[in-house]
C-alpha cells in the first residue's frame, strides 16, 4: 500500500481507485477504551491484593474475600455470550457505553459502601458493607468481558493494516496496566484493615475520569469510521454483514465452535489467561505464607503484569515487522511456560525475593506478550466473522479455567509447619486470619501451564484469512473467490440450505 496525504491509504491491489482512510479519531477511540479497561481492571483485582486486610476489615474469612475477585469472573461468563450480541445490534459504541455505565456504578457503590462518612468504625456496618461491595464487583464483572473483547473490535475497523497489530497490542496492555495499579499500588496505601475505606474513594476517582472521557468521545463518534481503513476492513463490512444476516447470531457461534484452529486457540490462549488470573488472585496468599510482605507481593504482582506492557508492545512490533505471527507466538508460549513452571516451584520457598521478582518480570514479558498475538490468531482464523466474538470466547475459557482452579485452593491447603508458621505474614498479632501451605495448588498450576504449552505448540495453526484478504486482487472473479473463501459458513459450519 502507498501512503496518501493526511492519513489516506490507497490500495494498489483492491478495487480500482478505492481509497482507504485512517481517521485521526481512531486514537481517541483507542484511548477511551484503553482508559475504561484500566479502570475496570483496577476495580476487579484490587481486593485480591489485600486479601488479609480486607478479611479483617469485613470480619470475613479469606475465602469470602476471594469471592470479591472470583465473582467478577462468574458474572462475566454469561456476558461472554451477550457481549457479541450487543456489538452486533448496537455496535462498538453501544457496547462501550453499556460497559462504561456498569463500571461507573460498580465503582460508585464500592466507594459508598466503604466510605468513612457512611460506615465509620462500626464493626457491624463494616461486616454488612461486604454485601454491597459484592454487588459492586458483580457490576464490574458484567462490564469486564464487554471491554476485554474490544482490542480487535477497535483495531480491525479503525486502523490501517500496518497499525492493526500495534493497536491490538496497546489495547491489550490496558488489562495489564489496570492490574498493575490495582494489585501493585493498592497495598501501598492499604497498610491496615481500616485503610480499605481509603481504597474506595482513591480508585473511584480514575474510574469517574475514564467514564467521563468515554462518554465524551462516543458522544461525537460512532462504531465505525465513514470509510474503511484497509482492504480487509472493507471486505469485512461487506462479507461479514452478509454472513451475519445469512446465518444469524447463534449459527455464527456454531461456526466458531466448529472451527478447529480457533478452538485450539481458545483452549490454549484462554487457558493461559485462566492461569494468569488464578495466579494473580492467589499470589498474595502464596507469598504471605512463606514470609513475604504484602508490599512485596504487590510489587511482584505489578511486575507480573507491568512488564506485560513491554511484552505486548514488543511482540506486536516483531510480528508487524516480520509477519511471523504463529512462529513468534509458539516461541513465546514455550518460554512463558518454562518461566511459569519455575514460578510455581519457587513460590514454595522463603527468602527468594530477587529470584521471585525476576521470574515474575520475565513471565510478564513472555506470558502477557503472547496475549495480543493470540487475539490476532483468532481473528485470522474466523475472518470475516465478528472479531469481538472470536476474542470473547478466549476470555470466557480463561474465566472458566480460573473458576475451576481457584476454589481448589481451600481443599488442597495444608497447615504450615512450625517453622513456616513463625515467619508467615498473612496475619498480624491480634488477627485471626493465618497462612496455609499451598504446595498442592501450586503443583496443579504447574501441570496446567505445561499442558497448555504442549497443546499449543503441537496443534496451533494460522489460517491467515484476513492476511490473504488484504492481498486479494480487485478482479470480479477474484472477488467471487474471496467471498467463498472467507464466507463464515465455509469456516466449517454446515452450509445453509
């Protein structure tokens, strides 16, 4: 493609004389979704970073505090089916505004439920406010998949071919930045149980800002630009719309579930998301039982995902320059699995601060760096079907796998040895919440990440449907072949009669 003036792209291989324009507003759309994703992730993960302090504040056991995190996964699961339907009917704009409203009310309820001027130091009020926080986390969970599904839903219709991978990578880092702030910063100002009240208003401020910015951007802009930015986006508008009308919403889901390469991506990349979510949710409890402070576990959680920003941008840049999407992803999966297994083994040991921090940083670069590549592989496999539907089932399987693993922590936990009990930091003098030995659940996580790596490296394929669409010619015969080749029913679902 040749670059025209003011962000206009002319395809030398597409329809004769057709101009593909990349509008400056695409960056405002990207920023709005990015900020909103960060705010939502902060609300979803921040309780996991202060499990023991929150347990003391609410007068609950650690398992009930875990529920404040896992409830977001549980309520997000049904939205994985609803979100693609919302995008199909209301477009990107409708999906974002619904998610924005849910996130705003989630943050507001949590702020009011823990506000000092409402709850104060009354233990009974603090005990009861747990339920309001649970409702707030439910609303946050409903919005979460609506935002997680958007990286490819924004990059494909708004960005030119040369910028798609980078835009997807940037949006995918919104998840990691939100987790860094929620998991890493929260322990710095929640140093005692009563500080849970401070967390409510501190994290409501960026939530309110992100929602105000999102409302402002989407007040002026719609779901798609006036003109497509690339050949594949042009074909997607035509073929994707025709396919959606021809086979309907539920039939299109069947197309996805019977698409072999896509199913492998869902099981492996989604499983990796589940591993990541489970590790992050339980990390503080793993570490405090071996004598590590809440501040250090928060730092490790921040490294776990903070370096993922570097990894996601780096991997997206490498693929944009080399075009080796599948090979790059397999290499990163292999190294991420090796580092992930090392983390689960080292977390059983005390006094390994430097090694744990190094491994967490390395896993962030490798593990989170492969996430945007997995999203791009999914789009390549299902083109021209709705890219948000392809993304959302990766997220769904990640939620399911995390929900299956996290509850095993309690039944598999053992009492600490006398030596470990003397160094544990899960409880302070006068607090009833104590640490446990989590060796068994760590071994489960070891097997999980190993199985994911073997499956992906052995069976993952890249169909390159979108890539070949961008390379297609403009002749009528080629146009006809393109429609057949990329038609959604062709993707392995039965043909419509």
